[in-house]
């Protein structure tokens, strides 16, 4: 299994990636699962463009950026911080690195896990 850090590194922290679709599901126990379809570059496969499903599981907290367009460009990528057993992902301002900075972001997710799968 890949760690959150491994996944972020593999896809270059998702710099210049595009979120094309997002699904938020309420799970038993009051946690959420957020799945995003992302068009990105696979740094492990000759830098080819790929479409992946990126899933944040055990989501306990999030704030979503309201976009007026159909797609959201990640621009500088995703910044990341560890908070005990959870991960904080800032999808809005990749300059943020401290927990408090990420939690002030307009688009962040706090989750227990991160996984990806290629979409055909």
C-alpha cells in the first residue's frame, strides 16, 4: 500500500493537475469519503498524462472551494501536513505547511487515509 507521501510524490504533488469531478459520501460513524477524478501527470511512467481517482477516506473535516467553473486547477499542487494519525491536505495554497495554515485554507481536507486508482 502506498503512503500519502508516496502518492503525492508520485504525481508531483499534483501541480498543474485538474479536478474534473468530486464525490462526497457520508459513511457510517459520521465520517466522509471524498473521491476526486483528477487529470494529472504520472512521474513514474515517463511523465504521461493520466486520469486517476484520488480517494480521501476517514474524512473528519473539510472546506471546499466554490468554483464558478466546471473544473478546478490545482496550480502549484497539494501541500501536506501530518497531524497524529491524520493527514491534512491543502488543495488551494501549496505554500502552506503548518497545520494552522492549512486549516485556514479555502480548500482543505483532513483525512485518515489517501488512495488512488487509475481510470481507464
